[in-house]
């Protein structure tokens, strides 16, 4: 579908980066584990405090969320976000197999009933190894999946529970929540990292160099072509002719939390991988009983 030159060029940028200029770091591109209990507890308290406030801050406009009248609430705490971003660094490094630079942690975002999030890719300059830490949702809410397309060509629906931490290569794997939320609220924290040897300027240049010179030419459909339209909306996309605006949802693999445990990562194919050389879970508790603290503070292998 022709959305105009701006959206068309953005479509090329997204496709070229995902398919050509960025390497794969993991087999499937995603995996889910349990976040440290102490980290989850302080985020749950922050969410509860925020939901109890009479006046709530709305998140600024994001093009992936078209339901402007239902913009997510946003619970700020930059200090806590920065602390958690650095605390979770070893887990992201263990999962990706790369030394990483922390970029930012974002949230808490609190989605509201009726919201959906278009399929999209994250920033190719800084959002390379990322995670979604699910903090909480309404007690009687309908399960609301993250849809993510992996390196094996599968469309996955991942249903997270409180404390689940989903790793994903967010600038390579198309992801979103195209189904409309049916519930009270759904809240998560988003963390983003990039490899220490990631040259963002070279990456950006390579993307633009690889886009063909005739990118602005719109090919005419041949008679009988029933390919669904793809509509670009800024940096997100949808397929309006398919249910929930994403044709991949016709055939999905579904994964349900809770995750298998701290340091154990469930990924595509039903594999459970073990994160090596990560901090013991008790080390995230700032005031633990003395007898619970390991002398080394490192788990070699769970």
C-alpha cells in the first residue's frame, strides 16, 4: 500500500537493517526467564503506588499506539530505572554472549483497556539487546500476548506473568501487541543495551547505502495478485486486511508464563537454556539476611 515517500523509505530502512546490516546474536532472537525477586518487588510496589494516584501522567504520543484517546499511563522514576538497567546488565550479557553498554530503561508504561501496539522494530542505533520485564496486570484481565517473529520464521505469542523477563533482539525481530487489550491495565519496564563494539554511525550508513535507488517507485499489482496490503505508520506497520491487522497471527506458536526460573531461559523450540556466570539472585536484595549472601556472589551454572 502506498503511504507516501516518507513511510515507504522508512519501510526500506527497517527491512534492510533487520535482514542485512545487523547480525543475529542468539538462535531464536528471544527468550524468557524470571527477573530477580528483589527487582520485581520494588517495581510491583511502584506500580501499585502509581495506580493509586488520582492524577496520572500520560505517555507522550508514540506512533506504534494509534489509540490516542487511550494513551498509556507513565510512571516515572529515572533513578530506579537506571539502577535496574545496570543491575540487569550481566543477565543480558549472559543471554546475548556479548559485552554490552547500557543505553536506557523506559517505564513504567501502563497500557489501558482497548489499547493495541502495532508491529515494529526498535532503534537500530542503540536498542540491540533488550528486555521486557512484566510488572503486573489486572487480576481478571484477558491474557494479552506479545507477538514476536523469530529467526526461524515463527510468529510467537508470548503470554507473560508478573516477574517474567523477556529478552529479545529488538531492532531485528518484528514485535508488537496488535490484538486489542481487554482488561484493567498491563505494565512493564523496557531495558535496552548495545554491544561495546557497536558502531552506530557505520550501521546507519550501511542501511542507507543498501537501499535501492528506485525505492520511491511503486510497483503496480499484477492481475490476480491477492497479497495483503502492508501499511506503514511512521516506524510501525500493520496489515489491515487480516484479523488484528497482522497476517502472521493466522498461524502462531503460543508460550505461557510463568518463566522456568531465575537464570533459566525458555526459548523457541521449547528449549531451556542456562545463563552462566550471573549474580546469584539473593545479591539483588540490598538488605538480605547475612547468611543468605554467597561469598562469591556469582552463579557459575544453575
